[in-house]
C-alpha cells in the first residue's frame, strides 16, 4: 500500500510540471505583445516624421498620435501581466529562479506566494484598465453637462480606486 501511495504521490508531484506550458506560452505571448507594441510605436514615429517633413498638419493629428501611443502602452502593460504571470507560475510551481535570487536588480519578478502573484497581477491589470479607459475617453464626444458629470465621476472613482490600491500595498510593507 505504501508503494502505491509513493507512486501516486510521485506522479502527482511531477504532474505540476505541466505548468511549464503556461510559463512558455505566457513568455511567448509577452514577447509577441512587446514586439507588436514596439511596431505600433515605430509606425507612430514614422507617421509623425512623414507629417513633419510634408509640412502638412492633419486635423486629427494629435488625437491619432496620442491614441496610438496609449494603445501601445496598453499592449506593453498586458505584456508585463503575461511576464509576471509566467515568472510567478515558474517560481511557485517549478523552481526558484537562481539567477534572479543572486541578481542585484529589481526584485519585482520574484514571487513567493500565490497571494503575492495575485496582488502584482491585479495592480498591473488595474493599470491596463485605466489606460484603456483613458484611450476610450480621448475619442468620446461630450454633449451635455450630465455626460461631463459622469466623466468627472468616473475619474473620481478611478482616483479613489488607485488611492486604496496604493494604500493597501504600502500597508503590506
């Protein structure tokens, strides 16, 4: 009976290595998002250079420029979520990353518990949502005082949420 239990526990323990698929594809997803966001920034820079050298100034130039850059920032933040997720999965379920433990650089990618991974992911996801909100707000037309009041209320709600998010992270230190 003990032998059967040992075999089952060995299979169960080694089964955690399937998480490596999430780590690998999470990293691939992060790299793809970093490349796509960088290409978006490159296209914005090329478009800006084209506008400057042509001497023309399109009507929606600033809105397009800011909207495209905010879209790229959004992709970068989602790539960071994927990166944190991959590092966290690896450190929690497979092995500590020895080179990161010895490194003098930022410890942001070191994850020691599932709660710590959830907190880091939640903070970056909230930032993604805020950036997405900002991008959407850039292209919104306001046709009255009530809509402006809703806009002000949404900014206030975001500010309160960020305050409490920041406050909770400071109280954990």
